[in-house]
């Protein structure tokens, strides 16, 4: 195999590993609580072959890493998501798909690319209706066996899903209902969207089609007790740009943001679109509503990072901060009010999932102490901190790692009946000094005390995006 290209997103922490492995009993430093029983799955990009053309790490082949906790011991297993793209390149023995512009793909594979339903399955991973599903927006869910991580192929909800599935679906912990949306449903970079409701058993019960104000990348959305919020922000999609060889996705702040608010039990006919200033959010922490007032915590960027302006010039470096959004739906002309509630940087937020869509107190996320320089272009410092925020008091508790990357944390309650915050936070870190990774466990309300236990992986676990916890 050729060497990896001189691309910062293919070196160091980002450099793919070229193997699948089983590690049945990781070395543990400190103590792994015996109450932790289950598997923490993480999903991220790991191309199997060095790219032959321009590469964007959002488009590498998906690889899942599973860490199983049992009676104070931790095992590790990793497997590629063997999608149709993966299998074609495996058979051909090299990289054939464009990582930035699908129309730049090898001509003999272009028809496949334009009709591919599986993509690279590299962004998120969820457990619902007894199935482990890998999600990448713009494509159908991809199923894996939860124990072996064998690839099982496309999952279409018993034939009911005809379009793609968003990377971020949200489950109501009280009813078990899963809500998700699709965008670009009328073709690449179109305005078409769909909303889907899925029962706790995994059956689609309702689907609605509607149109966004303009074509945009809509990575996440918000669900509360009484509302569904669709944030359309000006990271726009354009077929004209794609056809001319430019980035199909670009930042166009002049379009402003449009925030769609729909009653939870309503339909798209009830959607209200609210004009707002341009900003970008990849991830929302949680949302709730009281007496018609919606409150949301969001990891907000001034502009979308890692993408160019429509002119082709790259956008400057930017860090997201924790922001609070408020919308009073009692007003005849509702407005979006935004307030910064943290300035340390904040991304990849999680909560105690038992409090999703309702009043809650604690959230955990990645941040930076601005002490470890980043090796990638248009970036300054790496995210080396795990933070906990109290959204009632604003208090932030943080732990900083030396020369390490952190990933999206995961909260696990001590028991099903434990109070909010009484549990553990898991975080997979990468140590740049040793080129290895550790699965770290924190007491959730004592983050600044540091990890109470580490399960040590003898190799690097490359960058990953999102994960999920499935109890034993």
C-alpha cells in the first residue's frame, strides 16, 4: 500500500489504522467501577486506502471501536463499516472515490456514486429497536451486529424509509419514540426535507415532507416536549459549484439563518420560520420548553469551520462557545435570542439521556485550555479538556490533559434510578507523546479530579465523531 499523503488530516491523531483487532482484556490503571456494565461504541473516519484525490476527513470510511465494560475489566474491538463503497475499493485495491466533490469520482463509478445509499457510515452510531445503526447524513442507516461488529448492510425500517437519515436522531426517554429528519430529499443540494417518527420497537409511524428556505447542511436539530426545531444556517449546498469543480458546500452568511419551529404533535403546515443572524451549530446539547418559551443550549460557531466561502476562499479559524437560545412562541412575531454562557470553547456536548427534551441541569462536552497547539491548518489549539456545565448556575468544572486530544464524552448513570449526575463520564483520549489511546472514566460530578480509571489501548485509536452507550 502507498504511504498516506502529506495531509494533516491523514497524519498524527488523524492517521488511519490499517487493521481490525480484538483486545479482550485491556491493561487498567486506577479503577474501572464495577457498576459499568455495557458497551461504549465510537464511530469515525478511517479510510482503508490512501486517497488519490483531495481528501476531507468527513468522508473517510467508517470504523467502529467498541469498548465493553464488565466487572471492572474492559475489552476493545474495532471493525470497518463494510459499505458498498468500501467493498468496491477493496476489490479494486485502491482509492477511487472523491472525498470532496462526488462528481470528481472516477467516471466508471460515477453512476454508482450518484445512486449510492450507504455512503461511508462514519458519523454517528445509535441503538434503537434492537438494532445498532451507523448514521451519515445524506445516506440510509447502516446496520452492524452489536457483538461481532459484522456489517449487515442498509436498514430501511422495514421498507418505510425511502430517503436518507440525519446523523443526529433524538429519542424521547419517556416514550421511547425516535425522531429524525432527512434533507436534500429531492436530490443533491435541493431544499427537500422529511420528518420521521419511529416507535420504540423500531417502526416508522409517521413521515412528513416539506421544504427548507434554502439548501443547507443541517447536521443536528432540537426536540422538546412540545416543539421540534429545524435550524437552517447558511452552510449552503450548490450543484452549480459541484459541477464547476468547487466545494459543493460553502459559507454564505448573506443568506442569514432561518429557524423552523413546529409543534411536536403538529405537521409541517404548522411550521413557523424565524429570521436570525448567521451562525453555525453542528451540535445542540439539549432543549426544553415551558409556557411556550423554548430554551436551548448550543455549541455555536460564528461561521461554519472547515468549509470555504462561496468564492472559494477558506473561512478563518473559529472556536464554538456554549450559547443559550431562547424563542418565545407566545409572541406574534417570535425572535431568536442568543446569549453566550461560556467562552472556553465547547463542542460535542452530551447529557444524561434520561433528561433529553426536558428540564435538566448538567451537560458534558469537549473544550480547550488553549495550551496545546494544533497541527492542522486554519486551527490554533486542540481540544484537550473535558468540561461539565451546570446550566442552572453556569458553573463549569474542567479537567485538562497534557498534549492529548479528547473526544465526545459519554455519560452513564450509576443505575437506572440514580439522580441526574450520579454516574460516570467516559472519554477516549489520544496521547500525542505515546501515540496510543486511553479509555478514561471520570466521576461525572468531579471532572476536575481527573480520571479514576484508564483502560489503555496499545495503539492509536484515530479521530472519531460520535458514540453511544448500550447497557449490558
